């Protein structure tokens, strides 16, 4: 079990990342992760996590656990932001070997980001989401990936084909109301074959798509955007951020179920 309210300090358990204009600061109410005054030529990130430096097999969290995060945002955010569990599949800094992604988290991406992994859910915005592309059902689709991307461009094919791929990838998503400056309590109940997401005690997503562990906890605000669509459109870039954008955490609690 872990419960941190960031009272006047950042606990030794947290690995810290502050690059390219990323800043971590302890405030009267919690921990602020901010990105300010950045250029589009350099990646910026403010992040805390509990896995940096560990082999992925040694990441600390497996189901069944409950994550509770009390957070607020100073926005609008340009880039990505969020918190939850993932396997750190790739780094914009190139510091880890890329692997297939797995995550269960609250995730935000601003335009021009476009990652429509779930049918009928926009490819950007604030979401509750799961994915586990390491599953055997997902790996079986890998040889057909080029054909799937081509076929999805034909009229009516994507609507019938992509839900099958989505199920194999363990993808579940729901778009949420944009986060704001008011404090909200976010919860994830992560079980072996079930996941439940709640905001201020109200369930926003329940799904049988739940990634396998081990995963690590991460909370971050950064300046990147990513495009990856079922029709084979891909792109990546960075935002220039003239002012300051931030996410503040008043509590991070992880407990067994």
C-alpha cells in the first residue's frame, strides 16, 4: 500500500523528470507538475513515476489494486497529461527499448493529436482508457496489420473490422468532461479481468479489458502530440508553450483490493 499527500516534500519513492521546461514543485496543496516557456524543437516533460531504472518485469504493480488520485489542472493543456499505470513502452528521449503498450489510466491529449483506438471515441481529449497490446490475441493480428490499415480506407470496412482489432488489443475508452481547476477525485479499480473508473464517486467506465501486470505508476504533463489512426496515418511533434500549464496532485493512494 502507498498513500502520499505531498505534505511539504516529494517522497524518496518517486523518480523525477524535469526536462525542456518541465518543473516539479511542492505547493501548499500538493505536488505541481508544470511545463512552461518551451520551444517546439525540444521535448518538455514534468513527471513522477515509481519505475524508472527498473526492468519492466520488476515494475511494482499488479491487480487487484485501487488507485485514488485527487487532482486539478491549470489549462488548457497543450500536449499530453494524465496518471495511472503503464509499462513505459516508448520514450521520446529514446532511453528505453520500445515494446508493445499496456496501460490503465486517465489520459489527455490535445489536438493535433489523433489516436482513435476505440470505435466511436474521438482520438483526442480527456479519457479513461485501457490497452494491452501484449495479449496473445493482439499478437495474432500483427502479421495482418498492413492489410488492416489499407482495408480500413475502403468504405464501410473500418466500421466492421476495427471493433475486432480493438477487442484483441484490450482497448476500452470513454471520453470525459475536460478537467479544470476544481479538485476532482479519480479512481481506478484494476482487477485481473475487470476494470472500473470513477470520477468523484461516479462510475464512468467499466470493462472486462484489463491489462496484465506488472505496470508502473506515472503522472506527467508534457509537450508532445501523436497521430496514430486505424487508417494508417501517423505523425509526431512538439508544441511551443509560451505560458505555463500544470497539473496538481493532492493525493496518490494505491491499495490492495
